[in-house]
C-alpha cells in the first residue's frame, strides 16, 4: 500500500511541475533523487510544495508569458505599420522624396550615359541660308545608385517616375544654330538597381556648307556634332550605339546614309550624306536655259528687215531674265564653291543680249547702210521730190488740158527729162539698198558662225568643269 501511495504521489508531483512551469522541467538529478526520498518525507514535501509555493510559482510563470505576448504584439503591429504600403505608387513616392534632381555623383565626377539608339530624320535643307534642319529621337540609359531599392520590402523590379522629378542629361550641339530638346514621354522607367531608361526628341538647325558646285546635281554631307556637358574633370560621357535613319526619301533631299563617328569622345558627330533630287530643277531651270539659247541661234533664219528678228530676241531676253530671278532666289549670295549654273546663266544672258544688239545693228545697216544719226534725214527727201514732180506733172496736165493750143515741144521734152531723172534715182536707191542688204547679210553670217563656235566651245568648257577637278568642302571645318 505504501508503494502505491509513493507511486501516485510521484506522478501527481510530475504533472504539477509540468503544468505550473513547462519552460523549466526538472533536472535529471532531481528526478533521479526523488525515488530515494522516504515516503513520509515525500508526502510532506509534496504537500508543502503543492500548498505553499503554488501561488508564487504560478504568478511568476504567468508574468513572463504575458510580457512576451505583449512584446510580440507590439513588434507585429510595428512591422505592419512600417511595411503596410508596398505598391508601386508608394515606391515611386519614396523615390520622389529623395529629390534626385542633380547629376549622380561618382568618384570620378563623370556620369556615363549610354545612347543605345538614335532615330534620325532629315526635315529640310535651306540652300539659300546654308542651314540644315534635322530631328533626332535619342534613347538614353544611365545609373543612379540613389534611386535603387531592396526587393525585400518592395517586390517590384521597375517603377515609373515623372521626368521633372529626376535628373536627366542634356546634350550640346557644337555647330548648332538653334536646338530644342523635349522629353519623348513625360515619364521614365527606373529599375531596382538604379538603372534609368529615358528618351528625348531633339530638333536642331546647324550650319552646313553644302557643296553647290554642281547645282542642281548635289551630293554632299553635313555634320551634327553631339556632345554632353563637360567642365574639367566633371561632366557627362556619352557611349553611342546604333543610328537608324527614317523617311530617307521624303522631300527634295534623299538621306543616303548616317554615319556615327565617336572615336574621340570630345568630338563625336553624325555625318549625314545627302543627295538632292535634280529632276525638278533640271526641268524648270537648266532645260529652259538651253532651249532659249538654242532658239536664239535658230533665230538667224528670220529676215533682218521688218524687225521680226529683233522682237523675237527681245522676247527671249525677257523670258530668260525671269528664270535668272528664280535662280537668284534659290542660291546663296556667297560660299566656298560657286555653282557652275551661275556662270552658265551669266553666259547665256550675255549671248542673248549681244545677239539682240547685233540684230538691231544689222537691221539698221540693211536699211540705211550706216549707223550715223545724220542719215535719218536722207530717206525723207525722196518723198518730197516725188510730191514736187507729181505737183509739176499735175500742173502740166492741167495746162495741157486748159491750154491745148499753147503746148510746145520744149515743155514735152522737159517733162520727159524729169520722169527719166526720177526713174534713175529710184534705180540708184534700189541698187544702194541691195548693196546694204548684201553687206548686212554677210555680217549676219559672220555673227552666226561666231556665235555657233562660241556655243560649241562653251559646251566643251562646261563639260570639263563638271567632270574635271572638283571643289571640296570640309564638313568639319567648324572645329578648326
């Protein structure tokens, strides 16, 4: 019976210890020593332990658990408060609050900007002012460590930020006359490691000394010197990629190629090869000038008398002056290589005016035989003599009609002599006109042959100038 009581008391004591203090189990020494305690002592000890320290043990065990639970609840609530907003907008607001409006500051004070793609388009070429306008859509990429974030809190790889809240690189065109840069989009893309992707649209007007030597058959290149900001050891370094031209065959100019030269970081540029469509100007300027010059040569077939040739040539001169005014409005007043077409139009104008003056002079010679102003009065004497003879003839006829009896042989001889003299003078004048016309025709033939020879020599000279030594212009002379 005593053995049973001892066993029961041992089990009750073990259950009590497990219930009251589960965090502090009895040690092996206490467990091993407990069976060696006498029964009466064990009952007394268990009773004392059960009755007296129960309250204290319970209270001491309850207090730590309550503190632990309260601390856990506080930590949980604080963690919920700090990481409750993890959306992309909260991430964007967090990055915007950093106010990264200045250039990323590295140890070398230089920001490396990657330009993987440039989309190029030629807008216009102003030959009159030697200006070249183009449009560039530039894709950019750079790193800003201040705009990176940890994915443990924000589980997003990318975020969109407004352009006006973030620093963006600026470009400088060295030979630019007017350059405007605007963002391609009002937002930019930021990756978790701080990499930023952005695009800008640049409209630039640059000075371009186009080689107009063979105008309108032009094929030349213009340079666009694109560089980043730099001052001493600080600045922006551009690393260019590919260049893709678009709308290459629009307008009067054809963009044959766009080559990027970035061997020297301080002198990087785009060399744009351009070619002008010559069909329009060939049909509206060159061909009319050749036809007018040909018509002037063929006009020698018109007679000198009557003024038909002179009037026709004056019409040719006026028509050619109209084309000359059109050409003057198209070409610049100066340049390194003067166009051949300017000399061509000057030569044609000289030939047309000289042939017109020559026609007027030969017409005068064919009619009067001289260019002296005093000869203008001589042709007027013949009609006066004719009228006198006619009046004398009328008077003689009236006298013969009224006074038939008074007619005599002497008066009849006088009238016949006057008629013979008049006919002799008329024959002499006709012979003189024939001589003048023959002399003028000989001069006209000489002028025709001379002009024909000059035209042939001129054609050979123009061909030599066009296919011979060329005038060369350096498109990069603005760096000198």
